[in-house]
């Protein structure tokens, strides 16, 4: 059995550690983000409770992980943009949306492949200093091992704790290919415990100002990496096709 085969089997066996499988999770080892530092960041909620992250990639679309909705009905989810403090209403900055449709592209829950979803909002977002669009890389662009990136999200700072009031951010480094697998981008943090955990599913991986990844799952205990992201560049043409599709005509 090759190391790659073992890695794929482990990914399937550890599906319970998927980043989007629980609302009680957060960036491990991060620091509090500044207001409006990540204006594209979306909080995906069920009955007012954050359970996954996402990124605004078009005035009417949010990109997240398909695994976030394995046990969630998209029809009852809401998308909140412009949020910072989850314990306040923030009426001046927040915009809340229902989900009018979803688009996926061959998501494989057994192997955690193609873990990307586009949520169409019920109306266009109003772009402000608190709500902005995340630029994406071109089709098939790569991010080299050793590249410094950032991940931000809400949640608890320890297992079973309370959700963080504010988004937290951690600096991560893209790992070599032998510490990842094909069709993923992986990151880690050297010399300390840090990274994504349950509930950070769907949050974007930001490298050189572009949304290069969507948080999918971790191979081991939270913060001990590597963390696996869906590479957005493999899906850019499909994403553009969804974003630019003409609206359906009248019935």
C-alpha cells in the first residue's frame, strides 16, 4: 500500500474531524482579527448560531465547503456578511441573507474531494468597508510550498468551549506535496499548535491577497496539522460559469 493510498484512507476514516462537522470549533492558536480586516468573511448560521465560514466572491454568491451541509439543510441556513462581534447585532455593518440556491461540482464525501459549494444569496450584497468581494486565482494557478498564508474564522478556542465573539486569524505555511495529497492544498504551523478545527469548514485560505483554498478537513487533532483545503484554482472556470450564468427566465 502506497503512502498516498494510506493518506486517502486516513482522510476517509477521519471524516468526523472535518472542519465543518461541528459548530463548536475555531481557529486554534490564532489571534483576534481587526475590524474589517477580512470584509469578505461570511458567517454561515443556523437559527442564529455560526457553524461554518465562507467568503463573498460575487455580490450574490458566497463560496464555502460542501461538507458544511452534509448534516445541514441549506434551506434553513442564513449567511451573515459584515459581522465582527457575534454577540452584538451590529445593525450598521451586518447584512443577513437567506440561501436561494446552491451549486456543487462533484463533491465526494467519502474521500473529501471537490469540497466546494457556491451559495446564491436571495439578493445582492451591498458592498461597503465591512462587506467586500474576495478576489480568486486564475484557473490552475498554484501556490508554492513555503508560501505564507492566513486563515480566519469564528468558534471556540478550546474543545467544548464557547464560540469566539470575534473572528480570529492565524498565519500558516503551505506544506510540501509529500505532506498533502493531489487535489488539495495543505498548510501547517511550525513549532506550535495552530490551525483549523471543527466549525472552520468553508473559511477561505488567503495567500498573496487571493482566496486560494476552502477549508475542508484536518488529518489529526485540531491544530496539529496538516490542514487540507480545496484548491480554488482547480474550479475557477466552473466558478465563473456559475457566477456569470444568466438568471432563469419567468416560468
